[in-house]
């Protein structure tokens, strides 16, 4: 019975199985061994291109978004959530609309050091002023029409949590 080599892709791991008795002897054959390694190489190449997201391939849908913002202190929500509606278009950098999160008790925080993927964005914050502070923000899309985001400040932990849900297409530029 001829030897066989099967490669299974599981997540980011590739596993080569010997499925037919006698396969170890057949793997000593240079042609079979090269074929198995070629198959493993192709599975690695194809799997790695599928698992790496192109940051330019932004997955959120443009349209009218309902954004609910909660201020967090010591892990608990403070006050009532704030709801805003925002029309997001397919501008030059759509991440700007989703990552524009106001930090409580800070006048103007500047984002830097952004790391983008097709469904997430991480960034650092620097908030100059009398009470200068630094922090980190993150936006995660679990679908093209829903995301969660948060900002954590150094020494304070999470200070704001945001949830966005797309409701409809924008009907005019003034939406």
C-alpha cells in the first residue's frame, strides 16, 4: 500500500499526520519526502496569508452609528451612559472616526503609535496640560456593524468604555 502524507491546518499550526501503516518507511523515499514537505510548505504559505490581516482592509461599514459611552472609575460605571449618533463615511482614514474617544478630565489627548489590523486598532495617548497623563486605547470590531472600545490611563486603569452599533446608511452629507 503506498504511503500518504496529510497536512491539516488548525489555527496557525500545521500538523503532518502519518495516516497509513508503512508511511514512515515511505517517507525515507526522497520523492515522497519532498512531496510531503512541499505540501507542508504550501499549507504554511496559504495559511499565513489568510491569518495576516491587511491593515488597509478596514472591515467596518460606513453609515449611521449609535455610540454609547460610559465613564469608568475603579472598574465601575459612573453616571449615566452618553449616547451620540455619528455618520461615518469611507474617508481617507476611517479609523479616525472610531478612535476619537474623549478621555474624562482631560482637555485634548493626542494619539500616537497606532497598530492596525483589519478588525482592531491599538494606540497610545498623550494628554498634555496641568494634569498631563498617558494611556492606551483600543477599538475591536466583532462584526462590520458592531465594535467595542476602551481607553485606559496610566495609574487609573480603564477610564472610558464605548460601544458602537451601525443602524442605517447615511442619507445626506449633513447626517
